[in-house]
């Protein structure tokens, strides 16, 4: 597409070209010459800070550099004026007509002006990735929600995304589970709560292995049989995966999450020996107490075991094999992994080893802190296991109360449908909106607040805009707003317009920094800008002309909110 030139991009290119023209003899390639959004309105709409950085490189006074810029600059159409401020900032003020033209262009584009940055490049996102025979924990749901939002954001910018659910479906625990299953599985429980029962079997079998040598040896024998392809054990193992996945898939369905691949750890079994060969050939590993390790102490990354003394491989080995296989098969420009913070060292280690093996694909670990859940969060909570299904049920139940209060006249089925969208949205938004690396505590009050930074607040803002649109259509059935130009007269109107033109920059920044929270913050600011516009600027009562212009701005605000929320995986009911 690229039909629409983003204002920010246009300004950045312009600043960079002008500075280059001012100092043709100097190499400016390492200095950021572009613009950023101004923090305060008196500083204009955008600012360029390059003069201060150039001052260091050129050993000159920043204001003099700013002046040189101003003397040289030929203002682009969209710019009203520029000025130097403070130590040498260049403040850029946009013309109202420039903003209206951009809104017009966005209204005429299905993608609302999103640039095709990805241009068909493949990106693999490895997310959710829970373990077989263990319930998904609160960290997996966060990985699922953040990973899925990254998936949507990358796709929106034209990347070809492969969502891969890298299930933990292999390892020594399967010997214990198979033995335990044979000895004490409760078939009834396996039908009603399969994952819980599998976990119970595992825990009990593991506990027995601790002080019962015979039990441990028998489990080991089952594992060896599984590894050697014994038909019966293989079938049991497949059954465990199937039972677990059928549970997980219920959650994925409710969260509207889907994967292109389900390649668990076992998929790479046959590649593990050759990973070791490669590491040995490159002299990247060494023998230590019978095990094979990569010593990364020189790089402050400790040591990573790649083959245990009993000959078994582990997590690091599998992940190296995974990268090798993915790069060969898909030639991705980036592989992104989404997990909780506890795995940071693991990812640093195998990224480092991959680099030493000459794999130069960009590897990114997106990590997040575990959300704290106060004791009173759930009505159903058993031991330490938080059942995700219960969390989602509770969210929908509480959202239903909210909907019943706000729309008592809505029929019950619709109330339930809206409550589902709000409840699921609230959970997702809580996971997405926080800076993922700070510790947060989950509360229902915050998640379901109608007047704070929450999904219901944004969904409600959308529904309100939709209702204004409907009211307009009912009152003025014969006028087509498209026949009128967008004109920006009021302050709040201009502010909203400026915010709307920044949609693409928000998506682009969320992708560049792998942070859906940037998108969430943008949408929250947008709906606040909309609120003050709606409260202060006459609308349906305005004269013909401004009225149609405003309804068109409204339509764009609705489209940006709907689209933006869908990039977070959040639905927007027309009525709440
Ligand atoms: N199964 C792992 C866990 O639950 C997460 C896997 C993440 N992906 C990866 N390629 N290591 O902790």
C-alpha cells in the first residue's frame, strides 16, 4: 500500500535531509536526525532534538546549529512554522489543513494508513508454549495474550507471521507419568479434568521416585521404551498430548487465539545429536563431570549443559535445534519468544550459542513479570493452581453485572454476549496494558473499571461513538457527510485529529519495541481526547458543515479504536 505518507515519517525525512544539506562535509549517519512527538503543546506538534546531538559531534553551539537548520529549511506543505526553543530544540507546528488532509487519507484507506513495513518478511512468534500434563499457569496466559497481540500487530504491518506453539511435550517426566498412569490413573477423572489428573499422576509418581529406587528404575525403563519408539508407550504419550491439548484449545478458543504450528519439543528429537556434533566441531562445548557443557563464563552467562551425564539432552539443546530448523525451513527475519522473566538466562545463553554457530537471524526474548493475584481474586481456587477457565468464567460473570446495570433493557442473550466480550477483554487488557516488566497486582476493580485505563472503558468509548453516528444518521438521513470537507476549528477537535494521525506510529512503535502496552496507552489517550472533544464541542447541534466534518472525525475515531483494540485481540460491541 504505502499510499499514505505518515506525517512523522515525512518530517523525519525532511529534518534529516535538511541537516545533511547544512553539514555536507560531516558524516551524520550515527545521529538520530528525526522527530519525536512534542511532550507539551507549547513546543509544537513534533520536535527535533538533533541540534543538541550534533553540537557534540561538531563542537558547536546547539542554538547556532538550530539556526543553520532554520536558515536552510524549506518548509513542507504540512508545516505551519518552526522555531528554536531552549537549548536548541526545533519545534514544529503543523497546519490544520495538513492534519485534515491526513484524516481524509486515513478515512479512505482500509488499513487506516498502516505502512507495509514487513513487506512479506517472515517472523516466527513462539508463544503460549505450555507443558503437557501440567495446567497452564498464569504466566502461560500472559504469554498467550502478549504473544497473540504481537502476532496481530506484526501482521497489520505486512509481516508474514508464523505463530508456533512450542509445547513442552518431551522429557524425563514422561517415564514417571507413563508408570503412574499404569499404576494409579483414575479413568473417571481423566474424562472430567484430564490435565489436573495427569498432573496428579505425575506428582504422585515423582514423589514415590524420591525414596523408592525400584519405582525410579521402572520409570526410567518406561522412558527408555518411549524414546526407543515402543508402540504402547508411544500411544500413551500421544494420548497425554491429546488430552492436554483438548483442554488448552478450549482456552485458546475463548481467547480467540490460534496457531499456525504446534511444534513441541519432541518435533526436534532427531536433530539433537547433530546439534552436539556441530557444537563439538566448532569447539563450543566441553566435557565436565561426564556432561557436555558450553562454558559461557567469559560472557558472564554461566554455563549451559547441552548433554547430561546420562546422555539425555535438555532445554538448551532443543532450543538450538529449534532455531536451526526454523531458520532453514522458513528463513525468518526474526524469531520472537514470549515467556515470563524467569527464563532470561536460558534465552541469553542459547541466543549466544546460536550466534557463535553463525546463525545471524535476529532472536528476541520478550519477557514479562508474573502478575500478582491477591488471595481473594477467585471464587474457585484450589491449592496453588489457578484454573484459567475459572478466571475467564469469573470475568464474564462480573462483566455481566456491569452490563445489566448499564443496559437493563438489552435482552439477556445479548447481555451475555456483550459480557463475554467485556470480561475476556478485561483480562487481556490487564495483561497487555501494563509495562510488562513491572510488577503488577491484578484486581477486578481495576480490570473492570468503567472510568479508568481498562478494556471496558475503551469498549464503552467505542460504543458511545457508534451511538453518536447512529443518532446522526437518524436525524439527517439525507445528508452524506462524505460530501463535506474536514475542517478543524476548535482546540479539542485539533487535539483529537493530531492523536488520530498518530495511529500508525503507535503500531510501528509497539512492533519495534515488542510492546503491546504502547498500543494500549495510545488507545487510552485517544479515547480521552475523544471524550473532551465530545464534551466541549457542539455536535449534532452544530451548523451544517462543521457538523458533517465532526461526524467524519467521529467515524475515524471509531475505526481507529476498533482496529486498535483488535490488534490487542479485544472485541468492540456496538452497544454496551
Ligand atoms: N514450555 C516452556 C515453559 O512452559 C516455554 C517454552 C518457550 N519456548 C521456547 N522455545 N523455549 O516454561
